[in-house]
C-alpha cells in the first residue's frame, strides 16, 4: 500500500510515517518512480508504534523492541528491556490513577458544597 493509504488506515499523518522510517521503526520499498510501498502488516505495526509512543517510550527503545514483535524471537537482553519498559508503564499507570483519585476527591467535595459561579 502507498503512504497515503497507510496514513489513512493507521490514523496517522504522512509526516509521522516518514519520521518512523527515519528512526528505523518502519520499512518501505520504493517504486521506480520513488513512491513508498508498505507491506501487509504495516497498519498494525504503525498502531503498535503509536501505542508505544503514547506509553512514553522513546524511539530508540521502540526500535529495540520491535524485532521481538516481528519475529517472536527474544534474547535475554531484549526480554530485560521489555520487562523494564512494562514496569515503567505500570509505574506511570499507578501515578495517573493516584492523580485521578485526587481529582475524584475534589469533584466529590464540589458536589457536596456546590459550585460557586464566577462574579457572584
């Protein structure tokens, strides 16, 4: 599929796809006219890259982890990196849950005492 199709199907910009290629996260072949062509699983790969970025992983960590996803083969050091990144995500989840719980407390308080309107 061509770059515009992949961008549409994966829900990302063409610019993002070019960046992913520059970072070594995504591969394409070129037509004789120089247009990028992506393989069948590119949509799923781009979505995974997006999820990993959203989880806070830097591109260099994603580059290290993607071969595990593609091949299913994992070395001991790759496994350690995967576990480390998962642990870091778990920590961020705990921190976000704590922040949400504090906001819930503020919301409960506001509902008990009422909302004060500006200018009144």
